[in-house]
């Protein structure tokens, strides 16, 4: 969990967000590093109606 938090805090959105017509929300790819300095990518989703943040995938 600390790895994901580190990547979200210090990482960058380097690609254009992707709009999902089916679910009506944006997906963001955050690229950063885990706590050991290894590359980590997290795909996050924000639900605008209630500003909920979901982490979909981490690799």
C-alpha cells in the first residue's frame, strides 16, 4: 500500500486521460516509483459525482 501512496504523491500523469463513455468517467495513468525506487504505474479513476478515487490497476 505504501508503494501506491508514494507513486500517487510523487508520480506524474504523463499521458492524456482516457474518457470511458460506458461509465462516464476519466481514467488517469500515474507513473512514479515505489518506496524502493522501482518504477510503478497506477491507473486511477475519479468518480466526479462524489469525488471518489479508485485505484484500478498497479504494475
